[in-house]
């Protein structure tokens, strides 16, 4: 009896101690308010770029009003994530970032939200308990910013579109900061070469009678106004490039560059801490040409790039291992896969070594981007020995099942029956160069340029001629109407190409726009903003460290490549099943094992009891 009483007392003491430890641990954890984020893209942690912006980049206090309307569980979960994010900003801001949570219930609060630029939207009826309600009501869910004399707002936030929340908040902070403090990042784009312009409305199919669609520059001006892109006219090489620019962009030209013009570009890069991005290749297609007949012409850019150690070949890459594919429904209800002839679809695949990787998602311009389309690329051959003071890296490649076409005229019209011709091989499509870059020309033509850049500079070559365009929209849209005929109504374009342009835009252009934004940040050396951009991406896919990705040999035919891909898919499915059942059964089995162990200990204890 005495032993039982002693055991009960000991057990009671242990329970009290464990409870006390748990209470103290919870109190300490609550006071610390510290979370550990183990997600790949730091979904639940403020990025370093955002933290640095509010801690070091603000000269004045930033006041933020977060307007919310409470609702069902999904809405409440979104509000909690939003509040957690605001707390992260406030802690990082060191007193310069202050936010207020406002549940707009009174007429005064609703009027204040409207005056701040927020939009009233339809939401589930708010409730203090956060329970679902069948009644629909109207409310506010957005953020108002005030910095100095400037005001900005995110008019509407949605629980259904929570991805990239930090990105949009940080960019809105940067926008209001830059406007108030007069801070802008300037870039130049070369004009006067009948080039593919950033202002061309070639991203979606043209709608008759509705005017032009969006352009790449229009999207940047609307969503990211602190990027200032201005036109640069080389004036046949007689004019220097503005040294205030962080970098210049060269898009696909239709006219040849003279040596004097190329020397001006080289002179700019040799200033140091400058960037040149070439988004051009050998494949030239005319706009509004539904036949999609391409001609090969480098327009003199090879003379500049050769000097930097990046050889551009006069050929078109045809990637049969992973081309751009678009599913199109037929009148019978079947779905036909249309191959984007001459359009490579590069994907980052975990497990591949650097020499085999088709998309380097660690490169700042493609940071954490899982896939990108490269329409009509040409082969690049890196020669790093020409640039000993800089680091040269291939950041995008075709698959090993790629061929080349060097014909004078290449038919690039979409096809469902296209067949490969020529020898297979993996080829570079994008090359980055960073460091002290040797001049491509040196002094000459009356243009002074040092033999090496004064400071670290950056060069990026993306050989896909229509990387910043929608190739189906550009070829399928009608030509622009002369002003005197515009009143008669717009002409129709090629209906088949315009139909294909919509799924292309939906599947590929979002990643392209994000990559271009990242490239601009890379040009200015702003790596912090690139990390923030990663918050726009969807949740990363599961990785399978113990499963090697299929390696495609140049000798593999399409059937062999398909078989390898299917085997890889089945192996991943088996791994998913094992993980699923392990997570399902591990907890109960562990609990049962613990119970059996306790039962075994108790039985042994009973057997060892002796009556003295």
C-alpha cells in the first residue's frame, strides 16, 4: 500500500513538472514570437530584400493601414497570414514601419478606406467567431500606405490569390518611396534598327475594334513604375550612351549594326558597374507574317559578342526533347498537341548536374523560375578563356535531343507532325558574364575605351529572338492600319495563330515577364529584389533526391525518350505512395509501440514484486 501511494505521488510530481515546463515553454515562445521557415522559397519569412528596404531604405516613417473584413475559415487564415507578414515588416523596420489593423465596420471607417483608394468588394458576411455564413455582404480587404506627402494603396486583396503577397507589398512600398524620394532606376533600349520593341502590342491576340493589347513596357510601367526604360538612339555611332543608365538592352534587330555603333555599346560597358543585355539571335521573322518564314541574319551582333567570348552561330535550334507544346481541342472533342516548331521549353530539373541543366534557376535573372520558353533560339558557344577576369556561365540550354537548321529560309509554322532532321546535341541558349570584362574592340573609330572595364560589369545574351514577345500573336496579328484607314475598322489576322496565342500567353508569358523583371534587377545589381520576386512563384514541387532524372542521349529517339520519362514518372509516383502511407501509419504505429513498451515494462515490474 505504501509503495502504491509513493508511486502515485511520484507520478503526480512528474505530471506537474511536465505541465509546468510546457507552460513556461509556451510563455517564452509567445513572448519571442519566433517562427522557423523551412520552405524552399521562404514563404513564411520576410525576404532580405524586403527587410533591407524598410530598415535602410526609408528616410521617413511609413504608415500602413490594413483594412480587413472577417469571414469564413479561409478568410480568417488569410487575415492571420497577412497580420503575421505585417509583424515581420514592423520588426524589420526598426520603428520606421508602423501598421494599424482596421476592421471597417463603421461608416467613418468605410469612408476612410474608400478615400485611401480601397475598393469595396463582395465578401462572406463578417463574424467575430470566423464561422462560415450563407449571407453575402460587402466589405474592404486592402492596404493603404502613407509615406511623407505620398499615398498609395493595394485596392483589393483576395484570399484566393495569396501567392506573392510580400512581392506586391514590397513593390508598392518601393513605388511610394521612390516617388517621394525621387529615386529611379534607369535603363536604355537601343532603337533605330527596326527592332522588336518593348512597346509593341505583341503579347496577346489583337481584338478588332479594341485597339492594341498590352506591351512588355506597358506592363512594367503599370505594375513596376520605378523601372524607367528610355530609348537610346546611337545616331550611327556619333552619340555616346548616357552614363546615368544602369544598363542597355538590345532586342532583335532587322537592320545591321555598324562597327562604330557596336563600339559605342562596348564603350558604355567598359565604364564599369554597367550592364548590357542582348535578347536577339539569328532567327528573323517578320511581324504579321502568318506564313512564319524565317531568315538567318546576325545583323553584326556577332562581331560584338565574339569580342566578349560569346560566339553566336548563324543557325536555328530545333529542340525535339522539350519543345513548346500547346493542347488544342478539335471539333470532335479530341485534343491535339501542337508543337511550337523552333521554340524550346527549358525546365529546371533537380538532380541534374550543371553541364546538363537546361535552366539554371540559381542565376539571378532566372532565380527560382522552374520553366521558361525560348522562342526561336540560336546556338551560343562560350569561350571563357577570352575573359580571364570575369566568370562566364551558361544559364539556359536545349535538351540533348536538339538539332540545328541553317537553311536560307526556315518554315516555323506550327505543326503537329513535324519531324527532326540532322544530328542531335545539347546547345547553349543563354550565357551570362560577370566581372572585369575585356573590351571587345579597344580604342578605335575615334571612340575611346579602356582595354578592360573600370569596375565589374555584366553581360547577358539570350539568343531567343522573340523571348519578350508572344510569337503566335506577333505573327498572327494584323499589320497596323494607316491613320487614314483606322476609322474603317481593324483588319482580321490569322485566326489559327491568334487562337494559339492565348494558351501560349497563359502557359508561358507570366514566367517570361518575371524573368525580364529579374534581369532588370540583375542589371542594376539589386539582388535583394530578386529574392522578393521569388515570392510570386507557386509552391515548389516535391523533389526526389534518391531518384535520378532521366538522361536523354543524343541517340535516343522519341519513343525511347517517352519511355524514360514514363519510367521516371512511375518511380516518383511510387515514392509519393510510400511517403503517403509512411506519414499515415507512422504516428499510430509509434503510439502503439509506445503502448506495448509501457505494457511490457509494467508486466516485468509486476513479476519482480516479492512479498517479504
